[in-house]
C-alpha cells in the first residue's frame, strides 16, 4: 500500500532547504511577485502554490489537496469575460417619453 506524503508548511520548507531553493527564488523564476510563493504556502496565492509544486516536482493536487478548491481555473475555460448576450447590462435606448421643452 502506498501512502502519499502529507505536505504541510514545515514539510515544504524542509524540502526546499534540501533542494537548496527559496520561496522568493521560485517566485522570481516564474516571473511572479516575490511574495507570491510565501502567500501560496498559506493558501493566499494559487499561482504561488502552483510554482512551489512545480519547482519541487510534486503534483499540485498532492501538495495542496484541500487548500485550493476546484474551480474554473481547473477547467479548460479560464476566461471570465461574458459575451454581449450574457451581460446583465443592456444598452440604453433613447427615452422617447421625454418631451423637449
């Protein structure tokens, strides 16, 4: 029977130390803000968390199984832009009831 390793903050930091990597260095390598991986380790930045998992060679869902819920970013369609027909706003027409006085 295979057991998966529990990745808590301490285990992640220990593995980073073992591989001679830093959270700031990982963020810089991915072009993210320097604090993104520090935020990712506490559940505040998904991009930072994804960068950590990739840098350590661990699947994202194995490292952070509960920290980030499945959402639209786990699917193929990641756009939040709606089409014109899906918009709640409709273009305003000219109010013909007003009189010109």
